[in-house]
């Protein structure tokens, strides 16, 4: 995705009050998760990978990491978990707000 940040606020506004029906849950989580992962990759110069650390709670999951712009070289994030958490929130949810929270954690703020 060339410029995922460009889509974050419009999708955030659209998602804010959406009701995600059970039949659409997997579709919505995968699309929102992909966007979240691409935003984090662009923000922090990282990449998609499979977590191969058996001691990690992210073990064997697709995550984003290997960030060049964070101080912790082992920092990773699970965009699918982020999407699932976001979409599980009641009306008024904010994908952009959650992205800022994850970004702050990655930056150690």
C-alpha cells in the first residue's frame, strides 16, 4: 500500500459507528488489520513477519516489526489483534486513537 496513512482518518470516521455483523467479522478484521499493519510499517520503517520467538505471546502469528525508527529492535505489534480489539469496542470506537496508543508503546513513550 503506497500511503496507508492517507486512508486512516477516513476509515476511522467510517468505522466509528459501524455495526460489524458476525458474517462480516473475519472480513472486517483482516482488512482493518492489514491497514493497521501497513500504517505501522510506514511510520516506523518495518515489515511483516511471522513471530518466531516461542516465549512471545505473538509466537507463530503474522506481526509487524524489525522497525528502524524505534529504540527497541525487538519491538513487534500484532495488527490483527489491534483490529479485533478495535472492532470489538462499542460505537464511538477510534482506530486512529488505537493506532496512536500502539505507536506510543512502540516508541516507549
